[in-house]
C-alpha cells in the first residue's frame, strides 16, 4: 500500500507541474515609453538588402509594430549613440576588416549591420603539415578537410576489407567442393555483401540529402571587431578640430594634431556633428553622431565619434561611453587597477604615453625637447618584493627624458623612471630582471635625443650584472 500511495502522490505532482507549465501565463516584458532610434533588420543578398534601416524615433512597442509591418524584426532600438548599428562589434567596413587581416563577406548583408558594413571572417592561411599523410593529403588549413579525408580513407579501407572477406568466403566455398560444409562460407559472403551494400548506401544517402554531410565542412564564424583605446579616425575632437576649448594640438594635451584645427598647414572645413558640437557634452567618452564630412556631404546614418577631452593635459581618455576614464600613466599600477577597473597592459600603457615635444615646433630638425614614454613592465626575476601583485599583474612605468640634460649616451641610464617597483633609474630596467616593452637597451639603441648624431657616435647598450650601461661607440 505504501508503494502504491507513493506512486499516486508522484503522479499527482507531475500532473500539477504539467498544468503549471502549459497554463501559466507568459511573463510580459515591461513596456518602455522612451523614444529610441528605431532600426529594422533587412537581410539577404548585399545587392538587394539594406541592412539595419532607420525608420524613425519611436517607443520600443511602436518600433516593434513598425518592423512587423515590413515583415521583419527590430535590428536595434537605440537610446544612445553607442547603441547604434555602427557600434555592433560583429559589423565591419572594408577598412576595419582589412586591419584585422580578415575577409569581408560582400555577398550577404546582415540585418543587424548598417548598409556598407558586413561580417568579417578570418583568412585560412595557416597550413599544418600532417605527421602521417592521409592518402594524398599531406598538409591542410581546414579542419573539415582533415576530417573528410579521414572519413574517405576509412570508407575505402572498409570497402577493401569487405571485398577481401567476399574473396575468402568464395575460396572456402570452392574448397568445400559441394561435399563439405558450405554454410560458414555462405554466411561469410552474405555478411560481407550486406556490409558492402550498407557502406555504399550510407554514403549515397548522405550525399543525396546534403553533399555537405559527406564533405564535413566546418562552419566559419565571423570575427569580433577590435575597439582601440584612442583612434584619431573616431575622435570627435580630431574631426571637428577642437580639443575642449582649444585647437586639437599636442601642446594642449591632445594625442595628435588634427588637419582640421585652425592654424594647421592642412586646414580644412571640419566635420559637423548633429546637435551642434556634441550630443552628450565634450567630456571623455561622450559619443556623438556625425552629420556632414569636410566636403559637406551627409555622413552615413549612424556614423559616430567619441570625445577624448581631458582637462588635465597629462591625462588621456581610455574607452568609449559611460565606462571611459581620464587617467595618466602613473595611475595604472598593479594595485590601483583593482579599483579603477583598467589593468596594466602593453596597449593600455602605450595609449597613455605623452609622446614627444620639439625644441622648435616649426623646425623638427632642431630635435626633441622632451621624449616621453609610458610602457608596460613587471618584476619578472623577483628583483623586488615590495609589491607581490606587481610581479604578477605588472604596471605602467613612466619615463620623461629631458633632452637638454642628455649630452652623452651614458646619460640615458640615469634618467628617472616613475614606477611602483622600488627602482628609479633606467639602468635597472634590463639585466636586473625588470622585463617589459622598454628597457635600458631599447632606449639606448633608439637614442631619442639624437646625441649620437651630434658626436658622430652610436649609442650601444652594454648589459651589466647589476646596472646596464649605454656606451658611445665611434662610427
């Protein structure tokens, strides 16, 4: 009785769960009455489709109904510039795809990508030499080709084995001469023929249903677009020629000169942004839509740029949108990254470099006034024990070389490096174990202040046991 009662209880519970599954009303998404930039997705052949197409500023519900009327889905309902179709990391223009060494799919227009932007696929250029060749296949760059070759080889071997078994069965039957036991020979021949037919039938059926099933083609996945930290081409300040309230020049803290800034040799008509100069202000990371280019032509709908203005001329803007941050080289260390969310790396440190300043901006041949570096480094040899996290995570090191104080190659080694490793001289970065993107050897060889040219010598690094040196070698 106990067992029967348990079964009834379990059956009742299953019935209740089934009723709950089938009759529980679906959870409705909260309605959003805010107006968004409504884009509908039209995908298909690139020559016929238009991709993500702007239909107007509507609420999410109206946007959905609008796209339904065109028998398509909502590509995006963008409430800010960083949500526009051009910001989709799966969408590439031709230049962006080429920069990542990919192949742009110009045949298919994805619905979530704006017209002129498509998926980018990696090139199949790396071939692997097989340790054991499979038939005529000795090297391949395609996993599908490798698996298909194994399949074809195994099919051929199986057919050969079936043929040999039929021959063995035939010999057994012949030697029996009709007087002996031929049942085993008949069974062997029958089994081999059945196996032979099944092998060929399986291949024929698969090839008829879908040839790709026997070719075993591995699908190719689109690449993800890399977002750079600072890019002149997408910097609003660089496009309009203004860095805050000043022309977009290095002297005012901008990372590069803009040909659209007033007073520049290549002065042009600047780009025009929608809503005047900006839609979200001119602070670091603010994103705005581009209205017209220097020729006065309307920009592609959804084209955006990001402001990179920082009030402190030694700070640089990292990132786009709400997560962007004005910071400087000395702020990114192995411990500070835990709170800021920006971790030291070669790319991060290089983006925070202040670059160089000329003694005479109008005459570059006069040489540098100051050479500035921000480079990634870590205590790879355990030379310091001050901060264990620095050895694991690394840190950004800042080096400012005043060229007026460099009269000999050896002067480079005494330049102060601002870093949280416990060492302050460039000469310690090298043989002592402070490995990174720059060290005593690379700075010495680069000779940024050009002292070698002035003295007809070449600055040559000479690694030491405790302290690296930079020698002046006569030419």
